[in-house]
C-alpha cells in the first residue's frame, strides 16, 4: 500500500460515513413509526425534526402549532403525540384526507379489527366466486383452463389520469372488489381507516410505482396480494390506535385550503408556532406522487378536477403553470429573483433548448417565489406576537443547472414582510440529480415581531 492510498482511504471512509449520516437525518426512526406509517409521502421530512424544533421553540400544551403545507401530517401527528394542539392546511385531496385520518385517534381498536375481518371475508368470498384466491396467487382460471372472468376497471375518464401501467389489470380488479367491501361495512370513520390502509397498499405492494427524483413506473406486477397487504395495514392502524388511545382528545384539525391564502381560514393571532416544509422550485409534480391512490379512491375524477387541484397549489413545476397565473407579479420588483429567472433564460438560449417546458423554467421560478410571498403575507394576521416559524426548504439546480438558493431567497422575502430572520440551519446536504453537486437542505427560522 503506497502513501497516497493510506491517505485517501481514511478520507474516502470519512466521506462515506458523512453521506450515511446525512441520509440518516431524513429517515423515519423505528421509534417514530407509529401513526406516521399509516401513509406518508416518500419525500416527507422526518418526525424527529419536528420534535427538535418543538423543543427548541419551547412549545408546550398551551401552544397551537400550524403546518400550512401539512402534506401527510408529520407535524400534526408529532404534536398530538406530545399533547400539543395543531392545525394543518393542505390543498391536495389525498394528502388532506390522509392527514385528517391520521389525527383521528378516537376509534375503538377491537371494533376496527371486527370491521376489518368483515371486509376481508366479504372481499375474499367475492374473489373466490370469480375463480381467484385471496392472496394474489395464480388465479384458478389460469390453472384449470376455465374462462377468465371479466375484470373490473376504472371509467375511461379516471383511467386516463393514471401513469400508464401504474397498476396492472388483476391487482386493479382485486383493489376495486376490496374497495366495495370497505365502503359496504362499518361506520364512516372505520371506512376512512380502511380507505387509508388501501391507499398505503396501492403505493407499497399493489401498484407498479417506483420512487426516485420523480415518481415513475417500475417492474410490472401481473398480480399482487391486495387483501393481505391491506389487512396488514389495517392491523397496524388498530395497534397504533390502541397504543395512543389516551391522546385522542388532543385537538388537531386539517383544513382543505390554498396555502397562499391562509388568512382566509385562520383566526387572528391564533398561532404560536409554524413548522412546515413547502414544495421546492423544481420539476417534481407533487400531484403525480399521489395520483394512483387519488384516482382509485375517487378523490380526482377527471381532468378538470386535476386542473383545479393544481391551481390550488404553490407553483413549483412546469406541469402546474397556467396562462391565468399571476403570482409572478408579486415579485416583479425583486431584483434577486428576476436575475435568477434571467440567468435561466440565458442558459436556455445558450443551450438551444426550445421545448415548451424549458421555456417555462424562468416563469415557474417567479411564480414559486411570488406564491411563497403571498403565503407569508397572508399568514401574518394569524400569528401571535413573538410567534416562531421553521420552514424546511432545499436549494435546487433543476432548471438548466442554474442554482436557486431557496432558503436564502425565502428568508429575504420574509424580511421584506417584517418577519425577523433568526437564522438558517443546515439540515443536511444531498447530491443534485442533475449535476452531482451537494445541495443544501435548510431550515429557515423566522420570528413575528412582538407588539
């Protein structure tokens, strides 16, 4: 071993250890899995981050915590576990539904288990009559040569909303049989738990989805054990409800609203603390992440409803930009953001990029920061004097490798609205999928002035 090798190997090991440490910061710890595991975005920030900032801000049960981009309810669930009242705002119907179910801990574990058994028995019997076993093994009609029964599918108007091949015909048929049973038995509350367990099953075990920088379609499953996966999920919900039964009265509410207009749904001076992670300016279409379960559960029925959903979100990708959008006007005089948009346009022209999406890169950048400015402005009346805020955001280089320092820009926008910038914490770094460069993921810390 030469001298250079002896120097490099410890350095390489240190780099690998550092990357592993950075990655672990964003992972769900085993001790935090209860309730969070019912259904969560792949890109959700971890519960332990919420715990850290609740502790840092000195939050106690006398406070109310808001997450204005609550997603699948990470902040709300952590607050409820700690006996702290919380509010969430979410426009995506699947995420709103998931959050609302995840903070409802009032169901009786035994009755939910009884409901699950009725659903499993009914769906299993229906499948057996159709020549299929419950577990997603080789269908009986394929073994004995009998005619294949007609398989159920989605109406064309819904089916066209799905990513192609995101679920195979047999698993879809099984899913729709199960969904009928979920909605036929039990109380509305039990049915909501059943539907959420099915949504989780679709993403993890039934569908053909894969997750990377963007959601896509992976290896096709000819069949899947839909009932088995659903039963496992509903058992997890029942177990967690039993474990957290003593905290079911802790207030937690999820409002379906546009986060750019939070002032319209929040009471004046009602919020002590904000902990949230808004979307980042990139090319991730967040509606695609939940498309499969949103369509199958009937939360999005047609293209117009999908369009309405996108119009209610902060613009963060080119698939959600419309001619009528005006959020860019909010930052028309912000030289820093305008220069970034100009740099993206110059790079586009230098590279000869002419697609419709690439032409929208500068505008979506302006719309994103204009939307975030609207959000911060609308939020002010709801904040108590001295309220503290933590925004988890990340740098981006998705638009032709032009660096967007999201945290710094967001802090500057907040300062222009009279928020006090307490600092910007580095949460972790992650490699850019475009350049390989390490991008910062940060927590922007703000304070609303005291009177």
